[in-house]
C-alpha cells in the first residue's frame, strides 16, 4: 500500500518539476519550448521533434530544423505560444532572444510557480486521502484493529509530510532561479 502511494507521490513531484521547467527564468533553457507544438506532416508535434534546440548564449535559444521548409511554421508556432517571445529567422535557423526579465514579470512568474506548487501539494494530499480511505475501508471490511488503523494513518501522514516538504524545496529553488538577476 505504501509503495503504491509513494510511487504516485513521486509522479506528482516529477510532474511538478517538468511543469516548472517550462516556466522561464532569466537564462535560456531548451525545456522552455517543451509545450510549443507545431503542425508537421498533418500532426501536432513538439518543437524538439522537428530539429535541434541549442543554447549558444545564456539568453538565446537556437532551433535548427531538419527541414528548412518548416522555418515559417516554426516561427508562427512560437509567436502563438504563451511564451511572449519573438523569434527571428535567418533562412537556416530560428533564434529566440530572451529579453531581460523586469521586476514585475519576475513577481508574476513567482506567483505562477507558487500556484503550480500548490497544485502539486493538492495532488499529494489527494493521494493521502485515498490511502486513508483504504485504511478506513480495511477497518470496516476486514476488521482491522483501531490501533493498527491509527498507526497506518500516522505513517501515511509522515510520508505525506516528506513529499510536501520536497514540493516546497523544488518551488523554493525555482523561485530563487527566477529572482536571481
């Protein structure tokens, strides 16, 4: 029971980390383009599947598509995304210069990070609730002793506290990345 619960909580943490990777900091990161999709041969694919993404400078992303005919579509997909970035196309590659973050934008990004972190905490707490419901069901159906039930619920709470602390640590690290000028 605890292994399943911990595995589900680990998935919540990894989901949090991947979602936070798409939130911009002051430095360029290829993960920034993970959720940008482009129409390619009739299907929507991530940008990472149509070319190489590199970071030649700390505040620049460069995308070298495998087919030069897709450059225009790539530019349009980046412009349509919620990143607020303007790509430039030189005929071979698409360059994206990341502008310096303003203080207000940094504060907005920190709020967004806290919101994502709170969703992860809710997910972990829902997993705790499910595990506690399983214990209560065992008491009712299988006649599990009340003191054993209490011990299991205490164990579930300790595991939950550990994962909530990990969520806080991940969120705090991302906040410090954003606020570092």
